[in-house]
């Protein structure tokens, strides 16, 4: 199975397109300079979205249903990457992940090496960049659930955790799923934070960075193809989100 | 005999002040009065969905709310069944699942569904088991809501204007069903309504409400139908 050597530390990851034989990709006429970055982008975005969906939904639930002080401040703090330029987010991540300090020590003890200029570094950057989308969509969707359904469930004797899983989240599912899809799209399209944290090392190159490199080195044909692929993926994602609003609720 | 419900509570919400004391024995007790009299608020206090400012609530001899001692038993542990005005069936669950979720007295999905199915049969909704609530008529929804309210073997059933959203013919049909099922299952029930005809037809005891106070109570004369099992109904306002 083909693998992708990702990152300057020699960290190995199996690419998503590794699931598809190279001969098929060649037969389909998809060149390595497309499926290489595409596989890194998809793989990193999927991992980031899994983390963001679980943690973002849980925090969104706490913010929507909790009555503790500082909820507004917490939501604002976690939403900052929406308003900050990605390069600023990337710089903070670089200094924290790569500079001396407790974060770097934790990385080394956990992963054996710093995360800067690695595939995992890309995932971390994408998590930070996409987290606010999942958090805000989830929080809004969960807040919008008619509280009377939850009251009815309490009267039925269901414990709080079952009400969350069986009543609140299913009723908020469209907003939660839309948040996860938006987060996936954001992760897939991240350039600034990823570029600063992971650079442009061979085989750790995402689609946006590959496009930047193509333009930088004057390969306008390649740039056009890479842009078209990203356009198609973005269209598919947004179309999927719009379909979520049109399907019959239940 | 232990009263099914003893309540003496006060609650201020904005300009509105609820201050009521009442005792409910077995059978069907009806809280009757105009809109905004505090009837539904009383049910919410009994269910533990809202906390009173002061007072106590006892269900079947168990103190579930005692403000002076800061005792508040959660809604889940009060062993109540609730039937809401618009049913509030979970739209993403089938009818049988809606009822089975309320079954507390048995464990295991199959056993719960068996209990749920028997309750659906008792309310004449066995044919709806696999349907989603969105495909039911108002009357069918309330039949299922009644089954759900009773399926958990509750110590007390609370019905919050369960028929007010239905047309006259369905309402008449469901009145008979509600009274029959509640009386045959021997579960004490408190029903809220502002419809005099409904109060007379359903209640063993009618407790009058107005502007947050109990205005009086009377036993409905029923020569044939079973009434309260024992003890005279009691209701006192504290105005």
C-alpha cells in the first residue's frame, strides 16, 4: 500500500488515496501532483473534523445548556480564529508548538517530537482554524431545540445524559452536521495557519499550499487544475449543506 | 389513606402571584379556571419543571419539594406521567419508541416495547406503532401521548389541557377514552382545563382556579362511574 512520508521529521502517514491503487488514479488521468496534495488535504481535514465535531459539539452543548459564569467569554475565546488572520493564528501555534515551553515539552513526551513541520501539525492548525464553525453552529442549533421536548423527556424519567443523546442532539442534528461540514470545508481550505505551522515540505503539502507553489514557480496549468479541484470540492460541500435545509425533517 | 398529592406553594412570576394549597385523592381531579389563572404553572411546579418560591409538595406520601429544607427531587425521580397540550412526541422516534422510552419498570428494549405495545392497545393506537408522530392526526397524537404518560407506571398523571387543540368531535371521543383509561388503571390524575363541559365530564373533583388562587372545590356527582376511592376531596386557598 502506498504511503506518504509527511513532514520534516520523517513522520509516516498512509494517504487516503492509498486506499485506491495508483494504477486506477493513473488510468483516470489524475497526476501525482494532484492526488498527493489532495490526499494530504483530505486526510488532515478528516482527522481535524473528527476532533472538532466531537469536542465542538460537546462544548456547544455546555454553552447552550449550561448556566455557569463566563460562557460568553469562553465562546468568544474559542471563536477568535474566525476573526483573526490565519497567519496570526499560525504564528501563535508556531511559537507555542515549536518554541520552548510546556506545550513543546508535552508534544515531545506525547509524540516523541515537536509537531511543527509534521502532518500532525497540519491537523492541529486545521483543528484550531475550523473549531469555531462547529462550535457556533452546534451551540446555535442546540439552543434552538424546543425546551418542552426536553421537559417531556424529564417527565418520562430519562436521565440528563440520555436526554442529551436521545432528544437534544437528534433534534439539533441538522445544525450540528452543518457545523461539522463547514468545519471540514474550513480545514480543507486553510492556507495561512497550515503554511506557518507545517511549511511546504514535500509530501506534507496541502492543496492550497500546492496551488501557491504552482503559482510561485510559474506552473499556471497546474495551478488552474488545482484550483478547479478545490472549487469542485467546495461546491460539493456547500451544496450538501444547502441540501440539509431542504430535506424533510423526519 | 395517603393522599396522592398534597401541595401548598407560592410562586411569583412578574406581576403574577400563585399561592395555592390543595389535596388530591385518587381518581381524576380537574383544575378548572380561565386562561392565566395559574393552572398549568401548578402542574409545572408539581412536575418539578419550575421551583416554587416557598411551600411543600408531597406525592404519594413522599416529599418532593420542601423549600424550607431546600429539598427538590428531580422531575425524573418524581414518578409522574405527563400529557401535554400538543403531545410533544419526539418527532424523530417512532410511536412505539416514544412510548417505550417512558417505560421505567422494566429493562431491555424488547421488554420495554412489549409494555409500550400493551399501552398502545389500551388507548386504541396499536396500529400506529411504527409510524412517526409527524404523520399522525391530532387525536392520534394525544392517544399516543396518553399511552406514554401512563407507560412509566407513574404515581400521578398530569394532563395539561390535552384536548384543547382538537376539534369538538375528536375531543368528545377522547374524553371518554381518557376517563376510562385513567380510572381503569387506578392512577390518580390531575387535569387542567378551561372548558366547563370537559371538567364536568372528566373530573371526580373540580377545583376552581382564578388569578393564582383556589376558589373552591366540589365533588362531581357520578352515580355510576367510580369516584374518589376514599376521603372527601380537600382544597383550600390561602388568599
